[in-house]
C-alpha cells in the first residue's frame, strides 16, 4: 500500500486529483518505519533525516518541504512526537490543501505562495484521525492498522538492500507514465466511477436499514 501510494504521488497532478494521506499505525517493531523507507527508496535515499523525516518539524517547514518535493511523496515518521491530537487534523487539512498560507513580506507586498500536489505517507503508534475528526480530515486519509505481526523477517537486511540501490523505479515509472498518460487518465476515470457507484449503493442500503455511514 505505501509503495503504491509512493508511485501514485506523481499521478495526482496529471490526473487532477487532490493530495491524500496514507497512515500506518500500530505497535512498535512491526516494521512501519521500514515500510516507509521502502516507499522512499522508489525515489530517493531511504534514510530518515535525508528524504524522509519525523513529525518533529514546524508548520512552515512542512509547507516548504512539501512545495520542494512538489509531486514526489512527502514521508513523515513517528506521529506520536506531536502532543496534541488537534494538531493531527490541522496537519491533514494544511497538507491536503496543496497550497501554503498567504504571507506578507517585511518590506511590503506578499510572498510567493507555495504549492504542491503529492501523497503524504506517515507512520505512528496511533491513528491520525479520531471520532472527533472532521469529515474533511477523515475523507483525506487511508489508515492501515499494523498490529498482530511483522512486515519483515529481517528488517536490517532489507534496509541494507534498499540503501544500496534506490531511486531507479521512480525514474522508470515516470518515463512509462509520460508515454501512457492518456491510458492512465482513462483507467483513473473508470476506477473512480466504479468506486462512486459502489459507495452510492452501499449508502442507499444503509439508509434503508437505518444505518449510518461514517466514512
């Protein structure tokens, strides 16, 4: 899922899609951070602190880095560093808007507004949304619980492997995407219609039975 999201990041702009989150959460030592590095290895060196970083960052820093990456995935580790749950929704809304805040210059005028269109892949020991999260935040996040097992038999060996060879898959993917963009748009539209149709039928069934759809 995280590698698929990493590839999908560069599809957002040409397909007219909006930024979204994929969040892995659960117990320690399940391999969430290593999975995040696997997603990074498609494009860049898979080391926390180089391309990927932790949630120990400022709002302005997140915005500037998202704009720098532009269409490449934004990868953030260790959600639990944040103290307040209200900060989670703020981060979701801010990054999924795809545009930075309007800021003035010290000498007058306004700064250039930063923009981006990418996927945000994150990890943590707890979910990034809650019952109190707004519908807009929930709809922008794919959350994957990672309890009850481990992703990798030998995570150290896996990390050594991807750190010795990285960045090639992304280049090949973009080259092929450029040649097949029309096909990608057609497939995206087909899947989008199928998902909306399925959701519509599901909602109708729940309304008849008195159920409530939360997501």
